[in-house]
């Protein structure tokens, strides 16, 4: 005999019914016409969405780097590409003097482990960082040697 009350049983079964089995794939047709960039997280407030730079995948000597090595390099990189800016990014005139430190589509230098990390469906990583975590901008990410 069960020690669960009728209310507990009803709550438990309702909660269990809310889960979808891992074998099922749910298609959301609204996403079919959306680009990858549109489907990425939108940074809130004063945040920036950046894509860490992983490098070319081949050393100057021609050695092909493994995915594990590239992932480790991406985790510790100080270079990122600005994908999106939050609606309040660089709006603090006292702090930024009315001049944004970077724009969408620019390469920037950031702190080595800055930001919150998110994995995308293809296992790529993006980060959401604060607007004041940008250290500088650069033209070519290969001009900076990490490590």
C-alpha cells in the first residue's frame, strides 16, 4: 500500500507527464526560417554576446590540432568576435563617455575566463560578457598570440 495521498499522486503524475522522452524530437516550425544568429541568446541589459576565437586548427609547422586542443584553446582565449549587444550596452555616459568600446562585428580582447559560457547545437561555445569586460579591439585575431 502506498503512503502517498491522492493529491501527492496527482501532482506526481502531472509532473511526470510534463517530461518528453529523450528519444522524441520536437519540431518547432517557427525556427525553420530563423538564422543561426537569430537563434542565439540575446544578451540582456549591458551584456554582449561574443564568439571565442579558437584559431586556425593547424600550427605554423602544419600540425593539425585535435578538437580537444581547440576546445581548450577556446576556453582560455582572450580574443572574441562580437555577435550581439544588449539594449543597455555602453549606455552609461559617466562610465563610457558616450562612446561604445566596440560594435557588433568587431574582434575584441577580453579577460581570459570572462563571461558565462553556453554551448550551441554544434558544440560551439558562445559567451555573454559585461560591456566593461572588453579590454580593446583588434583587426585580425591572428595578430594576438594566446597562451
